[in-house]
C-alpha cells in the first residue's frame, strides 16, 4: 500500500467519524432549543395561572367570581386568536 493510499484511507476514516458527531451535535443543539422553548412556555403558563388564581381569590362574591371567569375566558380567546398564523 502506497503512502498516498494510506493517507486517503486515514482521511476517509476520519471523515466517516466526523459526520456522525456533527449530526449528534446538531441534534443536541435542537434538543437544547426545544427544551429552552418548553421552559419558556411553562414559565408563561405558570405566571398566567398565578395571575388568574390571584384575581379569583380577590373576588368578594360569587357574582364577581363569575364575571372574572368570563372576562378571563374572553381575554384568553382574544390572545389565542392573535397568535394564529
């Protein structure tokens, strides 16, 4: 086997090892982004739930509670509608 053949063989083996690692790194980056997005969404949901719960607990009577629930439903529907593509 000539020196040129050996160098080509080593280069081919090196390239065949780099490709799977590149794919794995890209997959891990995607997982990291997805996890970050999921945590961001969870924080928003948690904050919104806390806000809704606090407003519900501040209601003085059942009529005010029903009014708060209705207003919350309207607000959430409107905000969801604006998020649609």
